[in-house]
C-alpha cells in the first residue's frame, strides 16, 4: 500500500511539472505600442506597434516583431510565478538613464509573468545604475500564432 501512495504522489508531482510551461504560454498574440525606442535582447527596436508571439510552445522563446515586420527578434524568458492572477496584460521595461530594456510580459488572468533574460548591455547598465521600471498596457488578440 505504501508503494501505491508513493506512485500516486510521484504522478501528481509530474503532472504539476508538465503544467508549469503551459502557464506562461502566450495564448495567441500580445500587442503593445512603444512610444520610444527600446532594447529587446541585443536588438534596438524603434518606437512603434509591436506583437509578441510564442512560435513554439515547448521553447522559452518569444518573437518580438513590429507591425511592418521590418524589425524582429527572438528573446529568451523565464517564468516567474505570482500568488495572484494579473488584472490586465502589460509589458514592463527597465530604464537605465534614457535607455529602455524590455523586462517582463504579463498575460491577463495568469499567475505568472515572463521575465526577459537580460542582455550583456542591460547587465552592464544595471552595474552602473538602478533600473526604473515602467509599464505599458498590452492586449491579447484573437489571431492565431
């Protein structure tokens, strides 16, 4: 009987581990308008309208692309859990001096955020100054990935 309890506990634990990646997936597409240039990964993105998609649900990669398709980059992220669901979708930036770096993406109703892994340039900027965080409202759209 003790073996059965251990097996049930193990199966429950494995079920939770399998569900963790799905908690941070972008359901379709998240869009936002950036009023000024910013860095996403190592790429400087100009001000404009952007979409964020997750081309492969099995990878922790996001595609950040402007509305014209002329500027795009893949960025890596990690999932950071939260105790409460986020009230709205938004993106936040870390600002060092007058330079913005894409920091996190929240999806409305999710209990986790996607934290963009900092580039070398952001790591160097963080050594020189503290980040000022600011947030922009974003929208989930119904278009397929």
